[in-house]
């Protein structure tokens, strides 16, 4: 399961769950479920939340830190997804909107 540090970032931005829900287009119930670990967000949801919070998607995923401002970000977000199959890990690439044309 992907660990998301949504609550930490949301509280740092001084937003309530409802305010983040309004900004992201998600429901307050979904945000609550993500924060307590009852719901694993899709990559598209992580992007929406990051955009609503004004942070890079990497900042929301535990163990991932955004690239320093002086270095260009590769746009890749890699994290481990624990699976119940023979393949224990998976790498996921997130393409930011500004990278889609390149």
C-alpha cells in the first residue's frame, strides 16, 4: 500500500479536509479515508491533491522528497506497491502536464 502523507501537508497549508475537498474536486469523505489509510489513492488522485495543495506529487508520497528548486525535476515518482502476486514491486512514472508535449 502506498503511504501518503496528506494530512501532514494539508495541515501545513492550514486547510481543513473540506477546503481541500473543494479545491481538489474530491469529497471530504475520500480525503479522510486517504488520511487514515482506508483508501489507497490512484496516481491521478495524488496529482489532483498535489495541485490543490500547491506541491509536487512526490511530496505527498512517504519516502519521496521533491527535487530541490535549483534542480529540474524528472517528473518521475517512484514508489513501491506491495502486491499479492509474484511481482513484489512496481515502478510508476507520473508525467506532469508541462511534460506531456516533450
